[in-house]
C-alpha cells in the first residue's frame, strides 16, 4: 500500500513538472519596450484668427508621371515607364480673417471707434486625409517615399483650389460683414459709433491667385 502511494506521488510530481515545462515553452515572452522621446519646440507664437466659414471637402483625382529610359540594344532605344496614383482626399477647410492685421483706434472724445485695415478673408488652415484608391507603377518607375510626400502636398493644394472654386472666400466675407454689422450695432447701443475702413484687393481674381501662391 505504501509502495503504491509513493508511485502515485511520483507520477503526480512528473505530471505537474511536465505541465510547468509546457507552460514555460508556450508562454509568450515578456517584451520590454523602452521609449526615448525628444520633443523639440521650435516656435510658439500667439495668433488671433476669426473663422467665419468651415467646410468639409472631398475630391477624387489622378496623378500620373512618366520616366524615360534609354536602353542600348546596341543602338539607343527610348522606353517610357509610367506610374499613376488614384487619390481620394477628404479635408476640413477653415476660412476667415487674421485679426492681427487690423488697426483699431479709439476717439474717446467723440465716441468713435475706428476699425482700419480690415484684411480680406483667407484660408486659415486645411486638415486633410489622403486615401490611395490605386497605385499603378512600372518596374523602372516605382513610387518612393519622396513621391508620397509630394502627393500629400498636391492633395492639400487640390483642396485649396476646390475651396476657391466653391467660393468659400466670398462666403467668409459675407459672414465677416455680418460680424461688423453686429459690432456697429453694439457700439451704437452704448452711444458709440464704429467706422470701418476695409483694405480691398483690386479684384477677386487677384485675391484668389495670391492665396494659391501661399
């Protein structure tokens, strides 16, 4: 009876040892990750912007480029290898005014508030997301990280152009004029007069072309 008990204890011990070894074998190794982050603050400045229009825009377009390769067979023969990206860009465009350009003078004797040099509306910011619907490339003309950086910049430029085509700047100007009317109404309620002097471009085309160049 004692011998059987010893055998059972030995078998149980072997079984438990086997379970322990198996758990060590199949257990996922503990991974220790060390993160070394360095934050560089290059420039911080206070800004004063008035957003009068916020729009969500979407555009689908293609960008194509060719690469010419000369192969000597033995005579020089030119081959053209193309690549094309079908891009969908979705973004949020904020249009408004840079209030730092405004000059405000107060005539406390005559109770007149002068608002001068009111700028034209501008595109304040563009937040965009790029989705590549398809990428067609050739063996001698593949997409590189530099290409994707340029495609991302082009997508932002496409949204800026679409914002102008959708006349968001005109809408922003209408909203800005409404804000000025509210200011004049409030000033009048306090017994003051608000006089506004705008700084205008020669025409809308010049204004839009100036924004695109930035």
